[in-house]
C-alpha cells in the first residue's frame, strides 16, 4: 500500500517529524458515457425539443481509473442548466440509478421540458431529502447536451396550470436566461409594449412576412423586465413602446407572484440587425377581460387567465369606478379600484386595481365614483401572496382610458 511521508525541516536542521497516511483508495468518480442520443449536439446544432429521454452507462472508477467492482450504491441524477442545478440537491432527484459491480448499463433519464440551453447531468451518491440530506462523496458528470435557448413562453408558463403554485412560480425561477429570438421564427418579433419608471414589458408576437403588422400574441407570450431605473438599451438609449428587442438577458425571479427578469441587459441591435426596428403598429391587441377570470384555478376559464396574460395588455369594458376617496389603498399605493361587473357591481372582492400615477392621465379618480368606463386598457400585473390575490392594471396613458 502506498504511503505519504511528510518531513518537516527548519533551515538545514532535520526536525524528525514524520507522518504516514494511507493512500486514497476505492471509488473516486463515476464515468458517464452517453448512449442516446448518440451526440449531445453543439452550440450551432441543438438537440430537438423531443430529445428528452437520455440513456447513459455508468462506471465506477477507482484510484487507478479502473473499474471498482465493489461499488454497489444508488446514484442520483440532477440537471445543471441556465446557471443552477435542478432540482436542488436536497430535493427528489430526476432519477435514481442503482449500480451493481461498479456498473449500470442503459440507464434512462427523462428530462423535463424546462431543461434548456447548455446542459450537463450531475450524478452523485448523496442520500436523504430535506434536512436529512447527506452530500455524496462520489460524483460524475455527463457530456454536454445542447438544447435550444428559452423563449419568453418558457419563462412564463407554470409547470401545471392547476397546481397550487401556478400563480406564483415558474420552472425557470432563479435561472439565468438569454432570450435572443421569437418562438415564431422569421415572422416573429420581441416588441416593447410598455415603459415604466423601473422597467418595461415586451411581447413575443407573430407578424406577417418580414415582421409586417398586424401582429398577435398568445398566452404566456409576455414578460416584465425590471431595470431598477429608466429602461435603456445596450447603448444607453431610452427604450420606447414599439421598439424591437433583439436580445435580453437576466435572472428570473418571482416577486409576489410577478415573474420578473432582473439585472437585465437589453439589445435592440445586433450583428445581423444593426439598425433599430421601431413600429408601434406591431403591438398586439389587448386581450378582452372576462369576469369568469375570477373563478377558481381548477376552472380553465378562471383565474389562470390572469397568469396567462401576466405582463400583457388586457382590455376591460363597462367597469364601474369604486369609491376612491374612502379606499386606503389609494392613499397609500395610488391604486384605484374598478368593478368589471359594471352598474350591478358591488366593489367587493372581484375588482381590479388601476395605477395611473406617473402617466398623462390627470383626471382625479375621486371624481369618477360610480362612473361606468366604456374601455380601460393596461398592462396586467399580479400581487399573489398565498391566498391573497390582487390584480393591478397599468394604463400606459390617457389614451388607454375612455371616460
């Protein structure tokens, strides 16, 4: 057996301190061979979305990089993509692979649709879950798998529309994302739909040939980019409604139910498109609000529609203005309520809040009590904390409100 001998010296004098330690033996790592797909793809040749079943061979290697036939343990599998590990190490792994005689052949792993971009699979022999989790001492990593980069829809869509967390979390929470194209290909555009003091919203729209308007957007095609101060592009130019964004990146987070892209960079030009595209005619038509949206999450016509249109423009017709003068939310947050039920509305729990402060809408909402508004358009944002739900509409200016 190999031994390591340490001899301590001081100048030219030998002090005679000797320590012997056993050499490291046993399994040192897990070798991962990709069986299927036969290639992990390349940065310019991505795997298709359908390539979610990955088959691998596992081999336990000892200190001499030879098979350690004594290794009989279960290996856990996780996916490293967009900057973080999914799931976290103390959570249920994507797969658990038993090894026998230092080997596991043709082990299949099914990756969720949320796995995107440059991806590697992490293998280790950890144990337990939650507070009982113990780190693994033996690890391995797969060859790189290249999936497409995320679209706006991937950032916004919940794992399960009927799950209890459908309004408060998305599969890419805490990921670092880059969105550099529309999911609609050459006819698609990422169009700025609103600009606020600390951010902007955009929609992934489908247009005509060459991006010609009119353009449309669908559920989960909208995003809120939080810029902390007035939103600007990569050259410092203030963003404007109707600008086409060529690429944006940042970290995905949930702020009280609102999916945000934080610490972003926004590019309105690139090597292939050196000139800014600006066309407000590309803005998609607002989605018509229906009072059925206040229904339960279990109903496809219910409140999941708030999530489907989060950060997008909606239109409310015939809403009644509630009593603003006696509403503490107006004094504190400048939110004034409308009841979409119209003249029969009681301004109870099924209301929407408007925020017009900072726009060119200068009418005092206190003077509008009980007024029926023919049309209100604005960008939808939620505040969802547990069972507490408030839906806020941000008109972009006086033209979004018909009195």
